């Protein structure tokens, strides 16, 4: 974590420990490839994972990169946070609501499709009205 980010966190009253070294091993899509996964785990085991295992269970684990957060969550089972989430929490900013899941998600998709259909239907049924009004206006201007 660069010094600027650490300074901002300190100003927000967040006590952060910055690891001096240690890579998650994911390196973008590298660790997602099946043949390279064992190497990505070995890399993470070098410094990062041992330190995370010693971390207090209530400590927030912060990583800015998506692949790092994914690797940490998969290998430790612990939730990770983006720096922006920690800052928003410290500032008291509410996060956006979670996307719907399960049946709620299916209902939301169905409602969206229905609403889209209603809008399209209304537009198609109103199109002749606009066309005839335009023709009437044009005809009125011709006289």
C-alpha cells in the first residue's frame, strides 16, 4: 500500500498494518489457469498466507486488486475489502444495496423484461398516432 493510501487511512482513524512484502500469487489471470494454480498457491504461501493466518479474526483484510482479493478469499475463507470500502465505512457512507439473489433476482429480471415489453408496446402503439399527427401538421402547413 503506497504511503498516500496509508496517510489517508490514518487521517480517517484507521489503524493499518502494511505488509512489507508478500504476493498473493494470482497475478491477474495467472492463478486462475489450472496448470498454474499450484504455483500461485506456492507464491502466496511464501509470505502473505502465513501472515493472514496469524491476523486477528476481526481484522479487516484490504487488497485493492480483484485477483488478490479473490485469491485471499479462496485460500483463507476470509472476506476481503477494497480500500474504497474501508474508506467509505470510516466516513460513514452507506454501501449500495446488494444485488438480488435467488428468487428475488429471478423476479427482478422478470419484472424488468415485463417493463421493457410494456415500454416497447406503448411505443409501437403510439407510433401511428405521431405519424398521422405529423402528416396532419404537414398538410396544414401546405394550404
